[in-house]
């Protein structure tokens, strides 16, 4: 078995500090010189905004295939597992950037906190013709600026921010759009606490206490935003991290069970099978073949 590799951002290739614009076809042709295959699952330590100008295919994100077509954007968050589909030779660009670069853009332009990532939102955004032409022009301007003999980082930053805002506006409304500002803050506190403690407890009451709200209020908030209970969201995240560890780290079932806070491996296997309809071993075998 081959471990799924973790790919770090390469600062030596970046056109700006923490930012790189990559041509999809160039990336496809350079695969032979890479240590990993882009068409097989790999984990990224930075964000992607993938622009598909031409072609149809499907992109693997966290073990789910998402179909795409021409004139769309695919959102890929740091830490996710993904794989490209090069069978249809897609034409387009990859905008790769670090969290630090995104933070800088948000500070300079005062972008919304959810400008790049909305928990529960579909990762593929299809653009109508008017949006597509404008987004395409911004990407061309961004490419021109990055290859200019005297590039201006601030111009590139504002072009990037403009592109994010445009795609954000074209993105279908999610459950989050109906939340108040305070509800959005509380939801983000819950999700941040969950990401830091999923291997410690799966008790929704505990999470409610940590963010200084009631279990009833947290449950109501989760149903409004995700149409799931708080406990269902907690379990979903534990299952996702279990999947990632099974294929990324080749962690054995017993070891993973204890690492995720289960009393023994039999309880973990029952939990995993309940949510995925397969055992951890079956999932691992399927994911890496």
C-alpha cells in the first residue's frame, strides 16, 4: 500500500509570497517529473481555487466525486484530500494560496470571513455567461500582472480579491446566508472547537458549554445552517477525520480507535460502519485502489 502524500506549498515556485497561478495543462504535462500522481488522492497544505474553462469531468474531494463542466470554479480547502481528473484534458487555471495570503487579502480589502470557505456549501460553482466572461478577464489580468517585468503585488492582491468576491456572489445561497451575524460567529466557534477536540469528545452538550450557549440553541443553529443536529455534525467530522487517517497515515484500526477517543476498536468499527456502511478496512482498501 502507498500512503497518500501530503503536498506543501512550494515558496520557490510562487509568483507572490504565498500565491501561485498555475496552468492546468502545464501541470498535467509536468506530472512525469513529480513524486506523486495528481490523479490519485493526495492531501494539500494550502488552498486551491480551480478554474475550469473547458472540459467535463469529476473532482475527488474528501472521498466524494463532484462533477464539473466548463465555466466553473472548484473550491479546495487546506487539509482536504483530492484528486484531479485529467481524462478530458481540462483547460483552465489553479490559483493556489496559503492561509497567510488569504488573511492578508482579508485585512487589506476587508473581505467577508466566509469569502473562500462556507462550511457545508457545494465546492463546485457554475458561472453564468456574464459572470464567466468577467471572471475570465480578471484571471487574464492577474496572469498578466504576475508575469509583468515589474509586477505590483498590490494590484495582484486586489485582482484576486475581486475574483473571490465575484465568485462568492455567484455561489448558490447556503443555509448560512439566513443566519444573523451573531449566529454565524457562534457557528464558527462551534466548528473551530470541533476541529480542535473531535478526538476528545463527541458530546454535543460539552461543545455547547465550550462556546457558552445551550444545547438547545446549538442544535437549533446546526439545523438552520446544515439541516442536521449538532451530534450529527460532530459524528460527520469524526468519520471524515477517520477516513483521512486511514488512507493518509495508514493507521491501524485499533490504534485509530484509541486516537479518536473510542473505548475499544469494536465500538469504533460499529460507529464507522453505521455511518459509511463499510468497515474501516473495507474503506481503506477501496480508497487506495
